[in-house]
């Protein structure tokens, strides 16, 4: 397998925003720098897609874990990149985000998102792109994108609707609210909620279970479920980036206002 150090990441941070580690047939990707709730820039989304290519080639893996650095999951894309960006630049970032989500969905082995504190916007999509999610009970998840004038792509909407149905997906997008993890689990948006202090223990127990069964059985089970859902999911994935990503009038104003309130 390609060493972790060969996964190039061009983001200039003191922490690698996409850090891949291997242990006991499990790959763990830690995202973000621990700052700004682990919001990811374009280069980070690209690096995460490249990491998926590395993991796909490793037939020894029984599973992949994606979690955030420093007690947070992911607040989506780093809005600082969009302060002076053109509409086409933002559209390109959304196209890259969707390529990354699909790369995660297409990993042949089981994938798990470990949600702490917040999974918002593209961070919510990242969690839903994984097969299962384990969340601390104090975490929140949602798609509060309309406040910024973001136009939800079909694939983003589909990931919500596939889990909680069209009415609940629309209600969540219309209301722009973040769901407490227990509420999200009750409606099927995420798979497991545990007390915050039990998160790592439950994760370890789950991964131990994955490592005690046949890797071929794990991969075949995932493939079989995905094949059964293909007719439902395929069309939305193909049209994911066909639409523009933002309201051309309101998005610059709303992002500018957001950045003005959150200067660091």
C-alpha cells in the first residue's frame, strides 16, 4: 500500500488536514486541523479523494474510519476560500466535493464516520457518504446552507432523502436547522448514538467486530446493498454537478457577512 507520506496535500497548515493511518486492517483518516470546526478547503477535498484511491487499492483493509481532529467532525467547506472567489470557482469546489463524496461511497470496504460536536453542510454530506455513522450524543448534524444562498445539488439532497424520506429531507433543508444526534438517529439520518464518553470504546468494539469476520463477506454485503439501491441513487449522482451551486446575487453578500462576523 502507498505510504501515508505519499498522499500529497498542498494545504499549508501545521497539521495535515487529511492524515491517513493504518492499523490492524483498518484505515483511519483524520480530517481538518482542529481549527474552525475542521472546515476543509479545496486542496483538502482533493487530498481526501486521492486517499480514497490509495485505500481502494489495498485489498487487506476491512474498514475505513473518517473522523475529525480535536473533538469536532467537520463544518463543511472553508468559507474563507469563497470570500473573493468567482461563481465558477465555487461551482468547481462543489464539483470536487461531490467527486470526493462519491469516491468515499465507492470504497469497496465498510466505512464509518465518527461524529463529534458538529457535522454541517458538506460535513454532513461527508458523514452520509459513509456506510454507517457513530455519534456522540451532544453532536449536531444538518445542512444549514440556505442561510448562505447555496443551492443544494441533487446528490446532496438525495443523500438526505435516501435516509429520512423526501418530506423530512425537505423540512430539514427548508428550516435550516441542526439536528441533535439523538433526533437524527431516531429518524434514520445517522446509525448509532452513544454517550460522548463511550464514543471511542464503541468505535473500538465495532472495528474489532469488523476484523473478526471475513473481509470478503464485508465487501460483498456492502456491494449487495448498494446494488439493490442503485436504481434509487444513480440518477441523482450523475446530475450532481449539473446545476450552479450558489445564488449569484445573495451568495457573495451572505458569505461576506458571515466572514465579517467570524474574523480570526
